[in-house]
C-alpha cells in the first residue's frame, strides 16, 4: 500500500488543519458569547447597586421597577429592556402611555434602564422632551 | 477611594482614585471634563440614597456615574 501513503499523509494533514481551525473558531465564538454575557451581567449588577431598596425588591419580584418623575410627580414603570420599555402608569398601575428614550450609544439592558431611571428622577422634563411617545399596547 | 463609573458597551468601566492624591484627582477631573464635554451626564448618590445630577467635579464623591446622552428611540 505504499502508493496510498502520500495520499493518507496529505489527508491527515488536511484533517489536522481543519481541526485546528474549528477549535479556534469554537473558542472565538465561546469568548464572544462569554463577553456579551459578562457585559449583560455587569449592567444588571450596576443597576442593582443604584436602585433604591424598594425598587430593587420590586425588580427582583416582577422584572420591572417604578420611579417618580421629579417634575410632575407622575409614576413610570421601567421594564427590563433596551427600548420601548418605559410606561407612564396610573394609580392602579395601568399603563397610560409609553415613552421611548435611550442612550445614544449601544448599552446593555441594565445600563439603559439605569440611565432611564436617573433621567426621570432628576430631569424628567428633559427626558420627555427627547422621548417618543408610543401606545403601551404596542409592547 | 473614590470611583468614577462610565457606562459603555461592556457594562461599565470603573476608575478608582485616591482623593488625597493630587495627581490622581487632577486626572479624575480631566476625565470628568472630557466625558461631560462629549455628552455624558454625571450623577451621584446622596447620603440619603437618592440620585442627583452634578455639574461640577467633586473629588469627595464616593461614586460618580456617567451615562450617555439620551435620545428618542
């Protein structure tokens, strides 16, 4: 079978090369996925650090938390998400309107929600001035 | 140790500095100015736990959080 030996060696070399590329690709994919998860986790950690104890308890129980607008005293509910996730609510907790305002750069959900909370609690009119209103039923 | 927290695509970046170290404070003040210049809003937590915006650099603030400009989505 010496005639097939060079062919077998070449095939083996191709296979090893293919394996090496596949392993590198899988590692890159895993690293990329891992870093996205890390960013998500860091964003949620920061959010938890800056929520009030009441907001944190509400978020952990329901996946959303309420804030009070500093200018109007209106209540807003911030849901987990990165857009169309802020609802103005009535006394019974029903959504009356949706307000969409987001950071001008890409951020993970925890960061977006924290920026929205701070904006409504410290500069409500400024936040609403740039926000786009939407019907809460669309969410 | 004071901390400046800057929101970014990785979640956040944290810069710690010693408020007693003059050079470190100057560097932190430069960072504050640069970030606000490009549209970041600085916020601090008051002793009662409430969040407040701040317009001037305060080296004694335990944590200053910078979030980017908000726009209509």
